[in-house]
């Protein structure tokens, strides 16, 4: 088999791989590195909407196509709560804009090659790595791998799915105010598990509506369509609309501890544990991980860093929450209802971004029913101590 050598291989040209490469090249840190990017398909046409809250600047602010300053939570009992978001805004980026922006920049650089191929295996050889594709083996000092494989679960690992179908719809009236996004709208049947809608007005006559569930299995396609239509017509009161675009996705929600480093292989994105288990949000954690990698590169010439953003504390909290959701004694709609009713949204965002103090963590805990959480927390701590592969 043909062998090709380079400094860095990036396996997976998705959000993680391309955020890293773009930011490394923009910073000038990798200007002398030869880089090969491998993906089985170049995903530049299929749209995903990446949304996230933030209060500072990000490297992709110019791609935000809409931000919202007013966020609304609707409980399953149809109570409307305007969230106090302080300096936070909720923001959306389209993956089509993201890829067009990063590829425009990266394709022009002479030290990067893009290869379309299936990655069969990535092997750590201690001082270097090998990436096996059907026709070529790539040999490099470092591999950044964001190809996700379902992990082998250990005792105490929960594995739920966040699955959703979203529609971008054109409708001429009766939509929510343009500056107001429904962050979680639980006005939905809960028979399949924790179920809610995101409703984001993106333009005068365009809404993005997503039907989202946290559960063990995905639903037949027809179910998502039926529930989306029922919500748009009966809850939002929009009788005439046209579907402009559709997105479907499944995000793993697991407290499994993903390996970050294996020799010179660095796992990134969902594959590296950057997806927050309790929410599925990935964008912000991933960008923080990339900052750590690039800071380390600047200081030591290597990508290795010690302190994860989502550390042991977050892993225990997520295991607890997934444990509670899995047991279904304290349902997701009740839990999120209590949380948003009693805790300021600014603290919830900080908590989910792993930026809270212990005191602020207590504020979050206090808003929830203590007994289901205490039990699940003890179980999570037990497995953290005694879990073996
Ligand atoms: C539809 C959707 C919407 C989402 N919305 C949000 C959101 O609003 N906010 C948020 O924070 N997170 C969101 N997420 C979660 C997360 O941000 C995304 O999944 C994000 O794309 C993760 O980035 P990644 O690089 O880890 O994975 P991906 O972007 O999926 O990239 C992995 C890449 O690896 C390639 N690949 C896979 N297997 C192979 C192989 N064997 N050989 C070669 N290439 C391979 C794939 O083609 C893909 O391009 C969403 C996820 C989905 C699916």
C-alpha cells in the first residue's frame, strides 16, 4: 500500500476538525506544518444549525446569522417564563455558512491537502501515528480524530440519544416576536421521553422549529413530522406554512469518559467528549478545547493539555442527571420546569458551560427535587470509584 507522510492528519472535516484547522491556520501556529484532511464526504451542502449561548466573543461571530436577547421557557403546564439572560445571547450559525467560510480560506493554503476517503483505522505508534484508508496509509506526527464511534460502555455509563427533526418554515403571520426565541417549549406530549420544541424566529416570515427528544431510541420518521405539524398549527397557531429546509440529527448523551489522548492521537468533538452529556450542546465546549490545544502548541510545540473543561465534577453531575432521566421517576419536563422556574438562566448557562462556583452549583441543585437526585448522585459516585471496563 502507498504511504504518504505529513506533520498532521485531521480525520473528519466536520465542525471539530475544521474549527481546529481554521483557528490553527489563522493564528499562524501551523503555517509550517504539512496537513492532510481526510473525510469520507465533504459536508458543505447539508445544513445543520448550530446554536449556543454566549456572553463574550467567539472566533466565528461573523457567521452568526441571528442572535436573540429574549429567551422564553414554556413548561408542560403552559406556564410562560421570560428568562433573565443578563449579558448572554442565544446565537445560531448555519453549517453551510461555516463550511463555505472555512473552506474558502483553507483551500487557498499550500500546506493543506483535502482527501476524500473512508478512514478504516487510526493507529498510535507512540512517536507517530498511522491512518489507514483503502488505498493509502498516512503517516504523521499527530492525528486529530473527530470520527465518532459508539464507545464500549462501562458500568455506570448511561447512553441516551438526543434526536430531533427541525424545519425552517416560511409563514406570514402569528409567529413569535422576532427578538424572542423559545429555548425549551415543553407544550408537547411526553409519552416518548423528555420532549420539547426549540422555536427560533430567524427572519420576518421565517421560523426554525425543532422537535427534540431525549430517549433510548429514535422514532419512526412519520412521528417527528406529525408532532412538528401539530405544534406549528395547534400551539403556535400557524395554519399556512411552507417547509424551506429540514434537518434531522441524533446526538449521543452519555457520561462515558471519552479518551482525549492516545499517544499522539488527539480525539476531538463528540469523539473527544466535547458534547455535554446532559444537553447535547457541543459548540462552546469544543471551541474551549481548541483554545487549550492551541495555547499548548504555542507554549510547548505540542497539543497536549491537562485540564478538561468538562472535568470530573461535570461528569458526576451529568451521570446524575442522566440517571434521573433514565429512571423516569422525576421526568425531564418536571426537572427542567423546576430548574428554569427557580434558577436564573445566567446561572444555568454558567453551570452548563462548567464555569460555576460550588455555591452556584448549590443554587442549581436547590431548585430540583432532592431525593431522585441524591440517589442518582450516590450511584454515580459509586460507579466513578468502582467502575471497571
Ligand atoms: C443536526 C445536528 C444539529 C446540531 N445542533 C447543535 C447545536 O445547535 N448546538 C451545539 O452545540 N451542538 C449541536 N449539535 C452537536 C454537535 O455540535 C455536532 O454534532 C457537530 O457537528 C459535532 O462536530 P464533530 O466534528 O465532532 O462531528 P461532525 O461534524 O459530525 O464531523 C465528523 C466528520 O467525520 C466524518 N467521518 C465519519 N466517519 C468517517 C470515516 N470512517 N472516514 C472518514 N470520515 C468520517 C464525517 O463525514 C464528518 O464530516 C448538532 C448535531 C447535529 C447532528
